C-alpha cells in the first residue's frame, strides 16, 4: 500500500517535471518506539529507520518533513536529536516550499507526496526495508 504511494509520487514527479518529492513522517512508533511517558523523550530507533533516514537525508530528490502531534518543545528536541544522528528534516508540521496556489491552500495542511505514519497502517517493524529498496532503485528528480 505505502509502496504504491511512492510509485504514484514518482509518476507524478516525472509527469510534472519536479526535482524532488516530499515525505512526511510521523515520529512515534514509526521512526522511534513510543514510550508514552511525559518525562522522557523516546529515542530508540525502530529497525533500520535510522540508517534509512540518514541515507534519504543525503538525497537531493527527497525532502523529509516531520509529521507529529508532539508539543513544540518536544519537536525542537527531536529536530536536534535527529540532526545529531545525521537525519535532516527540513520542516516540522509545515512545508514552506509549496505555496498556496489556485489548486491548493496549504495554510492548515502541509503538502507532501508520501505519508509514513503508523496510524495510517505503516508497520515500522516490517516495512522500512521495502521502502528503502524502492527508493534506492529510483530517482525522483525529473526537472528538465
């Protein structure tokens, strides 16, 4: 299912001659295990999520976005935590690269091509590797 979203994103990038896609990613139970304690920031990576997101952070054809309901102070801590692990998120809960236009208003909903979120069915224990394999074998830069 999620792999289909990547394929649609690639097809759309090719059709629209885009130079990148935007991937919005939830934090808890998607990148790191949620511990559901208010006094401790969860930081235990799930499977190969750390390595995969490090690789994706190096790509010019992918922009990573944090998609979370974490409180603002926690988001700041997570941005720093991920940066210390060489995982670069350009934005958190927003995407200033894509302005409002005649087709869409992004004031209250960030623009993304793919959403990786446990609550939408992503299984972090089993699906990271398949997504990574697809991304490694495909380019999303079709700007001409």
